[in-house]
C-alpha cells in the first residue's frame, strides 16, 4: 500500500487544514462525550458547540481548497477533440421523436382495431 500512503501524504501536503480540522472535530466530540459521561453539562455543551464550529470550518476549508484547485487547474487541450455538429444532433433528435410518435400511433391504432373486434356484435346465424 505504498502508493496509497503516498497519495494520502500528498493530499495532506496539498490540503493540510482538512485532516487537521477533522482531527480537531473528533477531539471536540470526544471532549463532549467525556463531559456527558462525567455529568458535566457545561463541558458537554462547550464540546458540542466547538464540534459544530470546527466541523463548519473543515467544510469551509474543503470548499476553499476545491475553489482554489479549480481556478488553478489547466485548461483542457482541444487538439484531439472534434467539434460538435449541433445541427446534425438536432435533426437526429427530431427524427427519433417522429419515429417514436409514429410507433405510438401505430400501437394505438392496433389497440383500437383489437378493441373493435372484441366488442363487435356477433353475427346472427340464419
């Protein structure tokens, strides 16, 4: 798992506030849990409120790093990409919709024909 730990360390170097914030959030939660165990409600309240604040700061760090990395990212090279023929795609879409409409009409006509034969009056024998 050397590759996985290298990647984790690289991420820690790129975004150090996220794991630090996560660890601080866990520590605040454990502090609050300890206060709950001891029956110290002030410690519990302080721990839970700090957990919420630290969790919010960690999320802000995640969003901030995401925005920074998005703004810093390099544009995609377009040399190997071909242009999209929007007119051809629109025509194909219209043709597919028309074919679908025709299939539905044919199915309804077949259903109506079947219904006429089922409910038609029986011929009288002479």
